[in-house]
């Protein structure tokens, strides 16, 4: 273990930080809008099942590997290897994970920048500065780049503070604020006309959709993205966790908060869409399908808020601030992946590592922005559709097949002497060996075909 590694100071701090990483655009934006356009409750059901049957076991693999190694992804996968070949492949896998994390942040930072722009635009508009407000929400290169850079500075600023003083401190402040705002907004929207039509779509499953391959595939992708899996984020957070914590229950709490917030966000977004429709905002396209996800967040909801007068200005500001907070607690966890690597592998000071990695990622974002039509979708697909599931598969293989079973079981027993009698202990090791790789593998193959 590297000397002077940071550590989460409290169990709750870790849970909020890991949940903060997990809860982000994937939950508050992606999940509800995908649910709305994929048969409502049918999607919700499949998502819930996959989150617990598949994403949770993979989350546990990442947390366990990370905590066992107390090191970054490259060092950790090399560390649990049993031969030179597996050590080499492990290091390569960890390295690709770090690269994927950087690419994810390169598009995440762009979208989060837009969110900052929207957050500021509503109060600025209300104060009468219309052209400034228009600039903040207009799609031009200077605005896109400035906002992305601003967001990256916020992310870097927190990560420079380190695990306890940066990540843990900010996550424990921001996450409760996020949950309270989300509940308040959902309660308000549910009182408006039209909300009940949305609730119906959200809660009554269109059963014919449940077994469609695309639905399962989309739901799995969302679950992996939403729980921050595959790219070493949870591995590195696990590595900062003390040996005293009971991992299966801590991991389960993180997964529960993540899924809970996604479901909660659905109670806000889906009814809000139907409230908007009630007020004459178009929510379906010419073919009668729901508008695409980004249109919903960046057009439909602002149009709805506009019809609500001053209350709408408050709601809009609160809503986008909420999205901004959720993005920030996720982006710090993504930046931590390359930063931990640079600090541990090359002995760089944390500040230099955070600034260098942040600047490189912002440069990539800039390139993506300059070629937006070609690159944006490509980077999102490459990282979330292929990268995350394939790396998740590799992690299962390392946890299930490469890591010596006695060492893995020892890691589980560290905190809980009676672990051997627990259900988790009996099921998970076999599960991560056989079931996870088969399911994740078949989904990966399907996505490639
Ligand atoms: N889980 C985050 C979200 O839902 C995104 C993320 C992906 C974070 C991968 C870290 C790693 O928005």
C-alpha cells in the first residue's frame, strides 16, 4: 500500500461519496426519459431486476478488488493476478479503464457545462438580462467551451482537496441537498394538472415490452452507467475504504440509494412531461413517439417552467442546480481515476495530477465540441455501450477466475468473522464466476453484432 493514501473517514462518508458517484445524469436524466420512451413501468421493472441481479454483483467485484489492493486499477488488477500473463492483461485492462474514464468525463463535462448554463440562465433572465440568458442556453462554441471549462475547474478544485477533505466533504454536503431538492420538486409537480397521466405511464407496465431484447439491453447499459461500473471508479473508491467496513452491506446501500434516486427522479420527470403536454408543450414527435432525451430535458422542461411564472423560475433553477450537483459528485469520482493512477504510479503531487489530467480531458472535450456532430455520439457509444460492459466482464473474470479464491474469501471475511454463514458469502463467489460473465458476455456480444 502506498504511504499516505487517503481514506474515507466514516462509513457514511463513503456511502454518500460512492452514491454521489453513482447518482448523476444517468439517474436523473437518462433513467426517467428512457423509462418514458420504453414502456414506462416495464422498463422500470427490468431495470430494478438488472440492477440487483447483475450490477450489484459487479459493483461488489470492483469494491472488493479495490479494497484488497488499496491501489489504483492498474496496480490492483496486477496485484490479484496469478501469472505473468494475467498480470499483463490486468494492467492493460486497468489502463483501458482509466482511458475510458477520461473519455466519459470528456462528454460528461460538456453536458454538465450546459447544465450550469441553464441553471444560471433562469435567474439571469428573470432579472432582465435576456441576451446573457440567451447566450447561456444557446448552442455556440464559445459558450459550450467556456461552460465545460468552468465545470472542469470545479471538478479539479474538489479533487485537489483529496479523498477526505475534497471528495468526502463535498459529497456529504451535496448529496443531502440533492435528495431534498428532488423530493420537493417531485411533490410540487405531482400537484399540477396532467401529472396523473404521467404517473400512469410510469407505474403501469406495458408488459408486451418487457421481453424485447432492446429494452433489456438498454436497461443493462443504464444500470452499468448509473452505478459507475467498469471504469475503475468504484474500484478506486473501494481502495480508500478502511478494512473495518463490511463491504456487502455498504455496497448494497450504495446500490439502493442509486436505484432509489433514479426511481424518485422518475416521479418528477415523467409526470412533468405530461404536465407540459397539458399546457400545450409538444412532447411527442411526428410519429407519435416521445421526443428524444435531450429535447425533453433542455426544451420540454424549460418550456413547462416558463408556463409557471415565478414559481417556474424557482423550479427551473432548482431543477438544473440539482442536475449540476449530481453531475459534480459524479465527475469528481471519474477524475479521481486518472489522478489516483498518476499519484501512485508516478509519485506526482495530487495537485499536479489533477490539473494535468483535468486539462487533458478538457482538451479532448474541446476537440469533441469542435466536431460535435461526428464525435459526441461516437464517444458516448464507445464508452458506455461497449467500454463499460466489456470492462465489467473483465472485472468479473478477474474476481471469479484469476484472483485466488482463498484470498478473495479472506477479503470478505476481514470485517465479518461470521461471514461464512452469510448468504452473500455462499452465493456471490460462485455467481461472479459463472453467472455474471455469461450474462454480461452475451450482452456484449449482442451489442457488437
Ligand atoms: N454514474 C454516473 C451517472 O449516473 C456516471 C458515471 C459513469 C460515473 C462512470 C462514473 C463512472 O451519471
